[in-house]
């Protein structure tokens, strides 16, 4: 789930408006986009790469490490299953509002496969200086710069703000992982935390969470075993209980998944939790990161 220079990327939906725009930006900053998918335009070229009828057909010509899904909700299931059947290791699913029964079918299909889904409703992944996959502004050096701080976020906008603050403070990023804000996602906060803990380029981790679900509490269980410093900001401190806020997964019930629960779990695991995003750089400096 961490992009590395040279990994081959397939763009499903590359000929659409968003697919075209972001594929061009990905290629501009070094992402190795090798092919695209549009069932209605096989044997064509777009942005200088070949277009195939399906991911299965594309990978017969060029094996791909990552696929990114620029497909509307009602058609996303078929595109994701196509990528799974093609044996693609990481499937970056940008689409939100995929029908729940389609999500359940997708996750039933992925069991036993070698594929991992990042998302749905993710903004993507970024490795500054190497490339990005998705809709994060990974091409903008004012927001992302190479370094040793890993960033995890459910929210693309909060993740962008956090990386902007880090860059302005002279703290570069080893990787950004946007896990997505839907209730059911393929890569959890804990999964991303474990990946960055294993990453040799990452010396410290910023965890940007939000109310709803139990992912931050589950990540805290792992954080207590880590030697790398972890700092966090949790959005939604003032949100009323039992009210859905922003992301589809941001709903609190019975106290679990609330701000206080998440903060308590993280702090008990030794994670410093900031009151505001701007405090994160101060926490990292105090941990002698930089």
C-alpha cells in the first residue's frame, strides 16, 4: 500500500474527465502509469499509454502492481472485481457511495486473492519524490516533500492539511496513506500503521483520525508495541453523539467510536494526541524527528 518508484500502475477509467486529469498529474510527478481500461475503447491510446477492454486483458500484456479506480459507484463493483481477477496487488478505490450489497460482494470475492483494497472513498497514496496514485496533490512540492514522517488519514483534505503543515515546518514525508472514510474499507488504520512501522524510510508516524468506528482504538493496540513515535489528531471533538458527520463512517454510537474513547485509547498506548493540527509539528520536534 506504499507506492515505490517503478511500480506499474493501471488506471481504470483513464479516458474520463477525472481519470484523464489525475492520470496526467500522476505521470507528471513520476508515477509509472503503463495502461488504462475502457471497455468501449480497446486497442486505443490515451495520454500515451495503451487502453484495454479489461484489467485482466491489460495485465496479460503488462503485469501491474497497482490499479486505481476512476469508475462511478454503480459500475465500480465490476471494475474492482476485474482488478482482483487480474491479480493486481493493490487496488486504490477512489469511488464513494458504492452500494452496500456491492461492497459485501467485493469483499467476499477478495478473500483468498492476493489483492488488497485501499478504500473505498480513499484519496489515494503518495510517496513524495517518487509518485502518487489517486487524487491527492502529490505533484505539488509546496504540500509534499521527501522525508521520514509517515502520514495516515481517513480524510484526503485533512491529510493534505497535515502534509502541508509538515512541509512548511521542514518535515518531509516518507509516505501518505489515505485509508478512506466509508464504513467498510479494505485497509484499516491499524493495517496502515503496521505498514509504516515496517517501512525502513519511516522514522515517525502521524495518525489523522476522526470520530466513528473503532479503527483508532484498534490501531492503539498496535501502537503500544511500537518503538517509532506516533502522534495523532482526531477530528470531531465537538460533534454531537449519534449524528453522522462528514464521512459515511463518522457516526458514534454508545460512546464507542467517540472522540473521548479514541483519545483515551491512543494516549494509553503512548501516542500524543494534539488538540489542533498545528500542534503535530511541535510534538514531532519534541520527539527529535526531523
